[in-house]
C-alpha cells in the first residue's frame, strides 16, 4: 500500500497524533523522510490506524520513528494542518492531536518515516526551523513538563483519569 497516495487528496480529514518527549530539559525532534513535511524537523508522530486508540497510536509512532518507548501523559493541543495545491484543493488535511510524553526506555534513533533525530533545549529550537504550530506545541510541552514536577506522584494519577481506554467499561 502506498501510504502517501492514501493521504493525498483525502475524502475526509486524516487523524494524526504526535508525541512531545521532554527529557533532561530537551525535546525530541525528528526530520521527516516523506511528504507532506519531507526534510523538515518536526514532532514525532503519524496517523491513527483503525481500531487503535489515540494513546496506542502515540506509543506505536514514537517507537517506530524514534525507538523510544513512552508513557503518554497530557493532551497538549489539537490543530489542523491543511496543505492546498495550486488549484486551491486540499492536497493534505490532517487533524493532529499532540501529547506530552515521558520516555520510559529505548535509545533515540531514526526509524521509519524519519531521516534523523535530535534532542533540543528550548533555546535551541529556532535552529531547527520548526513550523509555527510545532514550535507552539513544543513550547507548551516544556511549560507543562515543568508543571508536572510537583505533587507526590507528579500528577500521574490525574493524567491517568483523562487517558483511560475508551473501550473500557469504566
């Protein structure tokens, strides 16, 4: 299956997920290996698959693209990325949900759909020429990660309440 052709000129918006991993004061970035952001630095992530929860998709995408196993924490932001062609038609239309993630294991390396990975501090982000939406999301993630340092469990119990599996009976 040609993934790119399935996403070009879609019949409806495509749901995407991203995971911002902040570790030791640095955010994990990837350089995209394919369209629509080929060659650009961005947040690791990809497309939700049928039958997969958002949390499962974030975990899978981060493992595939970066080799990092993550715990998915808070939803940072939902935004749309629409790329129009010369005729004004939507060549790409993604609705993206970006989550703050905690690294649980693995070593960062370029995996599927990416050509490179990097760890960047807040002050180093500008050198990666990130899209404005990615910059905004990463800056929110830095802020949120600083806010989760307090409390006996670091806020994990509250986050778990918000990220229950939608298929569960609870």
